[in-house]
């Protein structure tokens, strides 16, 4: 079986465009701020230049460092997720799963260690939610893990 990878992020082309725009914005803003500082004019335009340079740096950080790599990975070994506001961080291995409950926009997973996980998927797109449920049913049937609708 192939794996299901769901990630939400910006595309490579948009990332390059945003970095180019941020570098241009930084150059203009920093140039304005430095020009005003060299003339010892710390007025409105100096602060506009400083704020613009800061915003450009924040844009670069937003499209590079602060982008998430993966949100959900569903394969034969386990169920790895990195969703915001979830108690589950890391991988749930299928060899430890005893039961899977499939709800409208959430999943419940019971494991051998008497841990019950409730995974909220309401922030995902409908197509991705449907793909997760289909892949989850396929894995449960292949590994003979009991599942039902909750």
C-alpha cells in the first residue's frame, strides 16, 4: 500500500516570489531608514523604513522557517500527525492499535496500553478528510484492526 501524505503549505513558486518581494521590500525600507539616519533625521520616514525592514524579515521567516513540513502521514507502519491543538504528537503504530472509531470529523484510536486518542480533523479540507478515512479503512482491513463509525 502506498502512503497518504497531507501537508498544507505554500507552493514553491509562491515561496520564491514572496522571498524576492521581501528582499526588495527590505532593500527599499532599509535604504530609507539608513538614508534618514545618516542625515540625523529621526522622523516619520526613519520609523517607516525600520518598520518596513522588520516586516520584510517577518515575511521571509513566515515563508521559510515557520512553514510546517508535514501535517499527516498515514502508511503501513503507523499514523503520524502534527496538527495544532492536539494531544497526540508523534506516531501511533498500528501494531499497538486495538480499535479505531471513525466519526464525522474526528477519529478515536485505542491502543494496547489502554490509551485512547481522540484526533480532531475538523480543520482539514473535506477531500483530505475523505482520503484519510478511506486510507484508514483500507489499513484497518489489511491489518485486521476492528473499526466502526462513531
